[in-house]
C-alpha cells in the first residue's frame, strides 16, 4: 500500500503527536528525508513517485502548465484537464504496469489515477474529492480488502491532504499543522487496525511518503512582478510562486533575462541552461525561462491578493522541502536511511509487488538497503 501524506515534513514526526507513524518508522525503514524532484510541487512529484521518472520525462512539469503543441492549459482545479489523457501519456504509473502484468490495483486518489493511460485504468479509482472524510476514505479501502483472494487489490494508494492544506493556510510551525499531523496519524492507526482485523497486516507492506515539505512565506516577502515585463508585450508569466516561468513568445531571451536580474531573492535561467542537479529544462511544457525564489520568497502579479503563509516549490535540496519516507512490513529490515531521492521509491514498489519495472524508470538501491 502506498500512502501519501501531502506536505508532511520529517520534523513533524514525534512520539507525542504522531505515535503511529513514529512507531512504524522505528519498526521499519525510515529516511532522514525524501528529496523531491524539481519543482517541489504536488503533481510532478506524485507522478515521479509512481513512475520512477523525472517531471522532465513524464511531462507533468508543474501543477499548472501549457502545452505549446496544442495551447491547452492544465490546472489542478480543472476536471477537464485532470481527466484528459493528453497530459498523461508520457509515462506509465505503476498501477498500469500492474494491470498489464495481471495484478489488481485500487487507487484512493493520486494524480493520474482518474484517466486512461494507454487505454488502462486502475481496477478501482475515484474522482478526486477534497472534502471526502478520512472515515469515508478508509471505508473504501476496507471494502476493497474484503474481496476474496484473486479479487483483492495487490496495490492500494491512499492520499491525505490535511497537512499540506494547514501548512499553506497557517504556516509550517502552526498549531493547525500540529492538529493536521495528529489527525492523519490517527487515520494511519485506523488503517493498521483494519489490516489487523482482516488478518492482512502480515501480508502488507506500507510505503508512506510525502511529495514535498513546506516553508514559511511571510507576506512581506512576496515579490511583485506585475509590470516587470511591460516592455515585452508578448512575454507571459506561465507560472508564479516560488518556482516561476516565462514563455517568451518571440521576445528576446537576452533582454528579458537582463530585466530579470533586477529581481531580488530570485535566480532565473533560460530553460536550456538550468543547473544540472535540477535535471529540468528540455520538456516542451517547461517555459523558456525558469526562476527560482530563495526560501521564503515568492513571485506574484497581484500583491493585493494575500498569498499563502506556507509554500513549497523551492530548491528540493533545502531541508524545509524534504518529505518523509517510512517503509514498514514483514519483509523490511529495521534501518535508518540517510536522504533518499524520491525517484527511488518506484523501484522499491516494483520489487515489493514482484513486477518487471517499466524500461524508462530509474534504478533503485532501496530494495537492497531495506529488504530482509
């Protein structure tokens, strides 16, 4: 089972507020931090976790994007975009590979699970409903597990967004985040109870991940860019926030880049010359210029509209951007890992599920490190 706790930082784990996660981390394998792919945003990283490919390869390069080949626009909130196969065809998520190799999969929310990829979908899937209660989510999972041998899912995804939402609204160090981590931890406890009650705990490996961390973004650190490109009428900001991007539409890259050097607390690159470690810059959906703000700063074209108090999308190597990785089950050695790259999670899932990974997926050292 692959469980995603959106926006959950390693520093949120503690014996007092997250006893279930804390115990699983001690019993099994846990990482000091899970390093997300660039950019450290929700959709790109959820897709990386289940494909073993970089955003650059799988094509989900941001939560919002434009495809220059068709001028279609993708946003998280657009049902039409999220359910349009056009965006999702460049990599195969693990649930598709499982189906091709004769196994059953059930997804309780995950980006890409609501759409046919190469004509296949998970055996069970639901349209994303942000307001579905934890109880309802767990009830669905329990029902799937009640099926007989051969019908029961070999792989389940489960997703909770509470910690991310609280972090955005109130900042990472808030009481709201503490309450959200407690709530999510209680639901992890209930999941364990369900598995025990059904006699499945011995046969289940839990892979608990988060897609990124969260940083405090004070209101006075929002950088206004509304009129910055006024002398370049065709250039458009395609992305804004901690990671921003400009589509030039024929304007001069050199001249726009020169203007961008005026911005404090921001570094910009033409997409073709981004730092190698980001492994980002060739996909057509990446705008011509990509800018990365220093931790805690963000770009906006409307300073009057209050931005969130917490944000992610910063340099993935910054500790505030790290996610969690906890793996627990009968086959897992008790071991403390250092930092792990989230590209490696897919290889572990493939090994645990005994399937042949897709040829494009990154190789993973995790199985050697943590399997008994």
